[in-house]
């Protein structure tokens, strides 16, 4: 076992959720070796062709990562591990929301405007997404130029923004990608809609946290109405200009927003979760041309955090 590879305990937790085989009745190459190869690349940021020989052919490792990013296998594995942790009472549902900008390498530009190539999507009717090598094909999201591939321009060049929800133990619950110049506030609903933790028994997945903590970028009336409509308590500071505007309107301005300064101190959990994610060099710098492959890279990094925390 090399540095950064899955330990025996981590592999035991993950193995039972892995897809059972390859396409057309075939068998995958050694699952643990290939996953360790993808983890090595995500951790170090090396080019795929420079993977050490102990992981096998680099094409096999890359194609597995691309396929599982497209058909949702990485997301499914993350969801299953989150469900196990939640069943054990180890998930803190006081969540924090924030975003971080990632610099895109020059090689991340240049994806074709056409949709991504078709990839295996799912197996026999009734199979779960990402649970087998596929008989049917589909096209992942993406294409349509820079915006479609979540690349935004800034003074420093191309950037991508990762929006995430982190639970109280500094582990990512949900992830969303946008171009780097997109604002944080308008993405609150979108990223919270991605929170979905399966129940251990029967019942719908849990999608509603106990409390949401966020900074002033999320203090719009629309966001507050959305949280109230879903019955989610929230702690979001009010900007000074909003406070003055409300006071100038008098009774028409409405009541002051509540703010728990002591509870707001817990918002640092999302900052620490971002630091953990950016400890993976292929997350801290985007090299992938396709947004769905980069999202798979970030999701795998989040999965590794859940396995090792």
C-alpha cells in the first residue's frame, strides 16, 4: 500500500457499494488498484500518462474515472457513505454554505462546443445509476462553450467556482460548479437542493438541515424566504446597506432579521472543509476540460474526506 492509498478499513467500508462488474458481462480490472490510481492523481495532480506503473495502464484508470464521473458512480458512493455516517448519528446537521474560486490551468480550455461523448450510463432496467457497467448510453451535462463547462474569465485567467454545503464536522455534503465570476447568493437554493442523504431503512432521503449558516453574500430576501418556506432555521448577517434601507422605510421595511452571533462562530466549518478539499492538488487547480469530469474529481476528494474523518 502506497502513501495516500485506501487503507484496509477504508476499503472494507467502500467495497460493498462498488459496481459489480463491467459491460456485457465482463469484469472490471482490480477495483482497489484502479481507485487508488485515481486517488493518486487527484491527490498529486500529475498528468494521467505519468501515473506510476503499480496502478496499471493509465488509460484504464482515466477511463474509469471519466465513466464514473459521467454516470454518477462517485456521487452514489459519496451518498452511501454519508448514509452510513448519518445512521450512526455522526452527521452534524448544522450546515454551512460557502464557495471557493479555483484557478483553471490553460489546458482546461479548448473543449469542443459539442456535447461530451456518450458514456455508459446504467445497466439493466431497475438497476441503480452508477451501479454497473452500462448497456445503455447517455451524455453528461456540459458543452456549449466556456459557460457550459463552468469556466469564467477574470483578470487572472480562467476560473471555476465550487459551491458547497459542509456539515458540522467539516465534511462536504453537496457540491455545485459554476463559472468563476458567478455570485454566491443566487446559488444557495441550487446547492441546498443537492443535499440528499439516504435513510438506513425505509423513507425518503433527508434533504433538510437543522440550521444553515452563511455569510453576507447570501443575505438576500429571496434566500431568506426560501429558507423560511422550507422551515430551515438560518443565521445570516445582514449587510449594512440593507439595514439602512429597511430603517429608512420605517414600518414598511419589516422587522429586523434575527442573528445569533454565538452560533455564527460555527460557520468556520465550511472554510475548513474547503481547506481539506484544496489539499488535493487536482481540486486546487482545475486541469479537466469537461466540467462533469472535474466535478467527479471534487466528489472523489469529498469521498476520501468522509472515509478518512
